[in-house]
């Protein structure tokens, strides 16, 4: 059975596993308590970040790489276009943009806002990271003006990637979604796979409920 270590970006992995119908177990990792105290997890990922997965003898980190691995190993099941179709380049672009161009930058702004000492919250690096995140939203606007999802008219794993980034911005108060983005997130999060993933992730669910 696949073991997923950690929520946070691990929510992407859990959501994908739910969409694929694959069995898994979620093993929580408390980053705030201090990952240095979690010897079992550090044996899986000595770098100490989440998520990670263990699939038999295979251990992987990085949420997007994990998603690509799962889709390649267990079959896309409609969640990735055929590489020979026009939808595939868009799929690849937005699958990676959701982390490399959006959530990755947003994370730096979020940790500054929520965790930095008061005198360091408003800093050049955090402002630059947020501006880079905002610039990438123009690519979403262009795509959503011509299609319902990131790769066209069908939901794919790229939408899991992008939705996570948009929800992170909304929940942390670092981004105000446009009407088009809100409608898009409403479509993606209405899926049964998303609802099952939220039910399976207690820390994420508790955080979202605390914001209500």
C-alpha cells in the first residue's frame, strides 16, 4: 500500500489518489512541532520537508514529481491527456506552474506573513515572491477565458496542482481570487475526489473549518 507522509502539499497527492481510486494510508507529519523529533519520517526524507511517499521499496518526494510517478505507474485514468494530443502541452505547463510558478512563490510570502517576527514580515523577498505569484495568474486568466480547465474541457491532474495554489492564497489571505478563479475553484472542488481527500486529511480539514 502507498503511504503518504504529510498534508500541506501532500493534499495534492491524496486528492490524486482519491481520483485514481488507489488504496493508500496517510501518515501525518507535524512540521510545527519540529520535524527533527520525527525520526521515522526523517528516515524517509532526511531533508525534512513534506510530502513524501513510500510505495513498496520506492520513496519519493516533491508533490508534482509524485503525481507524475503515480500517473505513469498506475495509469492516468483520464487524469492526464495522451502525449500526442494538443491538450498535453497545456497539461504539462499548468501541472508544473501550480507549484513552480505559484505555490512555491506563495509559500515564501505566507511564511513571512504568518511566521516571521513582526519586524521581518514585510520584507523585499516576500513582496517579490508575491509579485511573481501574481504575474502567473495572468496565464490562468488567459486559459480560463477559453476553456473550463487547465488542459481544456476535461479535469486533469493539472487542475489539482493549480487549485491547491489558489486555495493556499485564498486561505492565507495572500490572494483575493477573481470571479473567474472562484468559479474555477468551485468546479474543481465540487468533485467527489476532492471531498474524499478533504475527509481523509484531518489537519487540512481542521484548518479550513477554523477559517469558516
